[in-house]
C-alpha cells in the first residue's frame, strides 16, 4: 500500500537469460535501418569499402553480438554467426569472398558428392566446395558489384543453407564428422530437464485430447491441436539439429499440397508426435543448445497476412467455445499467432507480445525455468492484470520510435477466464499498425 501511495516500485529480479523462438532480423531500430540507406548511397557513389562498412553495421544485431568486422584501408576481414555455423570472409580492392565449413570428410564419398552436386542446382549466389578433407560452402563477388542487396541475399543463402545442411549431412552420412561448432553454447542441465519434462507433458496432454475426439467430425480441430503443439515446441523449447528437422517435417505433412484428406494427414502427424514420446534425454538433450543468428530463415510479410491468420483462427476458436470445447478453443487461439511466429519474420514487438501471451497461458513452464513473474494463477484463475498492463506498456514504449502508430489496447482485454483473455488478446494483435516512420 505504501509503495503505491508514494510511487515506489518494488525491486524485481531480472528474468533468466533464456532465448525463445526463431530469430527474426525484422527488428532493427531506426538507426540500423538508416545504415542500409547509407550503404546503398555509398555504393552508388562508388565508395565501395564505406558501403561495406555500412552494410555490416546494418546486419549487426547489438543484442546478439553476431557480427565482427574489421577494415584497414582497402582490406577487411569479417565473420558472423548463423546458428551452428560461422561464416568467415575477407575483401580487398578487387574481390569479396566468404566461406563456411559444413563438415569434415576424411575419405572421399561418391554419395556425399552426388548429394552436394544436386543441391548446387538450387543455389543462386553460393556453391558447395571441397578443400582437402573439408566440405564447405562459398560465396564471392567482384567488389564493384558487391551492392548491399547482393551481399544480403548472398550471405543469407550461404549461412542459412549451411546451418541446415551441416546437421542433415552428418546425420545422413556416417563418414562425415561435425566441424567448426566450438562457438555453440550448451544449455544448463537444469534448463534441459525442464524443457524435456514439459515436452513429454504437452505430448501426453495433446495425444490424450485428440484420442477423445472423432477423427472425421473433428478433423479441423485436431489439425489445429497438433500444429499448435508443434509450434509451441518450436518456440518455447527451441530444438535444433535433428529434432528441428523432424519437427519441420511434421508440420509439412499438413501443409504439403496433395490430395490426401485432413484426417489422414492428422493421423500421420499424430503418429510422428507419438514417436517423440519415446525419445530419451540422450536423444533430446544434444539438440538443445544456444546459438547466435544474423538472418531469419523465413521472410517478413505484410502485417495483414498475420492479421488474417489471427482472425481465421479466432473465428474457429469461437465455434469450439460456443459448443463447449474450451480447451480446443484455447489452443486454436494459440495457433493463430504461433503459426505466424513460426512462418514469418515478425516485427519484434509482435514477438514480445506473443511471449507475454505464452507466459500467461504456460506460466508453470516459465516459472519452472526461473521466471519470477506470475501473470496467471491457474489454481485460483486470477490474473495479474496490473503486471500484464505494465508489460504491454513497456513493449509499446520501447518501439514507439520505430512504429509510431503501434498501439495495443490493453483496456480491451478480458480477465474473466483464460479463454476469453486469449481471444481478446489475439483480437487486439489483429488490429496493430506497424507503419514505420
């Protein structure tokens, strides 16, 4: 009471340094965005090295500390991180070149080389290469054609393809050996234990919920449940390597364009997820680690695309709510924004609001990881309304400079139950305005 009366704020412990979700480079402050304009203008003035300086400043995420670039006169060196890979390169007055190591191949392998040759046809800027026993990818360009767009898309293809292919190649070909992964940060065992426990809990809850539904009559609802679970695992547990590849294949089962009916796709997704229930710590723990990124693996979209996904999901959720299936309705609300987080490179404030949403819905998971703030008490159904409003205001204040029309109307949130909170929260997300200055 005295704290409120005299305007004093309670000291709060900082949240644990735990990363959630896929990296998005659609989050740059105004100053960084301006550096792209600088890079483009300098290149047109044929000030190539100054243009490269501005470009590397643009792709540097100060929070991630993902890029190191040094230049002396006309010569420069750089390296940047993308997941499990490091891209290293240099340039002078004539050429710019970059390279990333995929794996070591102690002995020549025809199957490996055939795989790389086939994949080369799908590359636009980079190429696979072999140097001694080292499999790598390379990108190079004349300095006079190294405009910002070419560097951006060239580096993005090089780094994102390498980050994905190194794990797949080592997984598919036993002759290959993992290489150049010393920069990867292992997670504390306690964090892995929490993630493993909730992975098994969510799998069990979802498979049991689906088992009680008619596979044909509720095919749409079942698809929502399974996909929402996959997106939740992707965002909250952040699996990498083999697990990430398996998770992406589960999602692809539903979205691949074929003639199969939805119940059949649901069956295949469910069978794949049930296999995850049998996974041991020895299988899961090696795929949980922390990395740095420079590029998003998905593309930004006009926010109307996100708004449409939210609207469609909420329309479906309302039907299940009105027909007394609140648990299914809640996870369909989650699906709308989780699908967007998985599929698109979202503006950072949307991701921050999504994390708040997930913290409310899955507070026991966040608390188990060491997050002290309790936004929703499941035992008594009470919301920390003031804390939720403060968090939303903090997000808005941090991004007003870049998005002056960004306004989440917290006063419209409903706190009578968890489902109505979720519906009102995602509805407000639908109407956000992200026009920039």
